[in-house]
């Protein structure tokens, strides 16, 4: 499919470079101005209630710390199952995102709820490991019960222009996501935009990931500053919109890291609606990688429900 | 903006100046700031808090003439009375500052128990306190409600007197330019009736001082107390009952009750051993 799209019989670095560098450049000032403009939208009352519930249902509730334990993951899963014990109408987040070795723990804790287990793989967050290790990491997480795999690209190779290597790695990891029964875990490809330096590079990385078969493109690991930003997400949303025009395939987007408040989340939702379109306004096609965000969304939800400002004592801690 | 009116030389009701009219969103942001400042202020040593408060008094002293002029205009006092009032406000502040490292001795205790244990009761701050500053006494009353709240390590959100806010604005400048850490005192000028219900119902405010609800226009302090009870706040009622509630006499010796109202007594058992 990639070869057909590029009109070549064999993919190589020069072929990919010609194609990726032939993409139109990103107008940096224009992108930032567009984001700033969209950020001024005022969302109140019923629209706010809708946005809060939608944002909660889009969260990949995440814990990715070296100090994670099965107990910590189980408590995070309990929070995902019952985000607000005082209000059973609160929607559940889309997924719980953990390291691969804890995927089985999360799977067991979430039971037959429809909450997905997402696991990071391929030597997250640096991606510095040999291919057999990355593939074993992926297979291990899938066997542990992960429904979604968040892989990192080799930024070193990408920035050095070894696009074919990055492409091949994504294709190989995608193959490793397959289960014996013929189904496959969803593949999210983390571009780590904080290391890509320019919006042009973000656009190229997005297209390269989509070309290689990503189901989702994700901004960041959350371990590098800056993590997700609005302009970077705008560039990625344009990419998935244009990709569907080009190929008919819809790809999801996941900003991750640094999204902490309801206001932040609502700015992203406005942008999804305005740039990619309402088709992306579902947890199937747009996710937030976050942990603290859920708490703030719940506080705002309680404020709308009770009419009184709420406080951190009224939401569960991670 | 809302207008502060003049009660001084130009006669009652004349225009004095415009001050910012805070809204519920300013109160919301102030609570966040107060909560953030809480652990640092409560964690500072009592001695250190005392030194910080003494420094505030020094800066007030440095601006005493300006404060006196503002109090005279706000409350319609003669220059001499206003100067006495400012001096009393500074004295009040110093008096409370002195209590920072003495409160624990007076309200805490080593309790006698029938067993081989130390049993120690010690005061700790309640947390974020909303303060409705008195409507009449624009500086002496204001300092008399803020100092007892913060001396023990609480942080506060204060709604200044609705019609006499200008001394409060100057006091806020004094806080900002002394050593008081940001967020410990958050002063809002505006309409008490508009902002107070949001603070009374706010679940992240631990206590509320209703002193300024006594004779504020459009404020029913009973309703505020009910809203505060809904989320288990500590409430300091105004003096007097129901509609007869009134502002206290600020020149009288204050006693300890304004400090103890915003303290939690914690008791620990510790085994005695050799």
C-alpha cells in the first residue's frame, strides 16, 4: 500500500525523503495564531458539561513511573472503573496506560469492563534498544492482555534521515501486535515531538507513521519537555484529516503529557472539532494521555452538578 | 469597578475613587492561591511567622500617614482620630504577631493520663479561611480579623469592606512589599453579598469568619452559615443574634477566641520508655 501510494516498486531512504520533504511546509506563525484564536472560544453550561464528559471518556489514565507497583496500577484501575464515587453518571475513561509488565495486572483489575489496557513498549521512553528486544517487549505486552500498544519511534534515526529504518520498525511492531486468534492490538506511534524541533518534522513524522500503518499518532512520552502542545497537535490533526482525504483511512490522535486542566482539555476538543472535524470527537479517534487531568475534570463536573466550587479533597488521588 | 464613597471632608456620599470589583472567579482563583501557600506557611516555624508579621507592622508604620488619610476619608474621622486608629491597628498586628510562638503553650497541653504515655495536645492550623472583613472599621477591624487567622499558619481569602475598601488596597500593597509569602493573604475588593456565598459553599475552604456579614447590605449571615455547614466548615459567627448581629468594638482587648476559632487541636499518645 505504501509503495502504491508513493508509486514506487521498492521503498528506500531517498524515496521516502523525496515524499516526506515534498510535503508542504508548516506555517509556524500561522499555526500558532490559529491555535491562539481557537483557544479563546468560551464554552459554558450545557456545552461545558458535554465537553467535560467527552474529555473524561477520552482519557488514557496513565501511570508510567519507575516506582509503579501492581498495587498502584490496581488503584488506578479502581479509579478508572469508578471515577467519582459520589456520582455514578460519571463516564469512565477510555483506557488505563501502564508499562508492559503491568498490563496483565491492569487487565485483571479491569475485568470485563470496556476500559482498554494500553501498554507502552519498544524500550519506552527512549526507544534505545535493538529490534529483537523491541519486538519481544511488544509481544510480551500483547500477551499480557494489552489492547493498545504505545510504541516510540527511533528519533535518532528519524532526525538523521534514516526514514526507511523508522518505517520498517513501525511495520515490524505492528506485526508483533497481532494475536494468535487473528485480531491485533491497536498501535499508537509516539513521535516524541519535543525532540523533533520543528513543525515540519512533526508533519513528516506523522505521515511516515501513518504510511507504516499506525492506528493512532501520539505526541509524546511525557518524559521530555515540552510534551504535548496545541500547535503540535494542530499539525497532527491536519495530517490525519488530509490522510483520510488521500487514502480513505482514518487515524486517531493522542496528545500526551502536560494537559492538566479542564480548560486545556477544552481547547484541544475545540481544535479537534475545527481542524479534523466532528468525526474525530470520540474516544475511538482522539485520546488524552494524562493522569492529573481526570481530577480537575471531576472537580469541574462536581461544580456544574452542585453549584458549589469543589476541592481536591473530593476526588480520589492516584 | 465599583465606587468607594467619601465620608470625610467633602461630606458623606461624595465620590472618592474607583476600586476593582472582584467577582466569584477572583474568589475561586484566590482559594487556589491560598491552598497552594498553605503548606509552606503552616510549615514555617512559629518564630519565623512571627518575624514576618512584625515586618508587616514595620511597613505599616512606614506608611502610617497614608493609611491615616485613607481611614479618615473612608470612615469620616478627624485626622487625630484616624491617626489613633492606625496606631491601634499596628499595635493590634504586633500583639497578634507576638502570639505566633506562644499559642501552643497556652492552648496546647501535656495531659495527665493513667498509663506510661506522654499525651500531648498541640494546635495546628485549620487550613484555608474565608474572612468577611468588617464593613465599618476599614483598617483596625481589617487587621483584627486577618492577623489572628494567619498567625497560627492558616492562609486566607478576605473580602474587604464593601464601601470602605481603600485602606484594604493599601494594606494589600503592604503585604506584597513585606516578607509575607504570596498567597497567604488574598484580599478581594467587591460586593460582599455577591462573593460571600461562593466562599461559604466552596468545598476547598475549611473555615469562614462571618464578622463582616453583620451589617453588609443584602447579606443573610444565617444563610451563609447554613451553606458552610453543608460542607462542614468551621464558622465564626458575628457578634449578636440574627438581625441584631453587629460589628464588635475593635478597641476592646481582643482575647484569644479569633485565633482559637481557626485551630485544630491534635492529640498524640507517645509511650514513655527508657
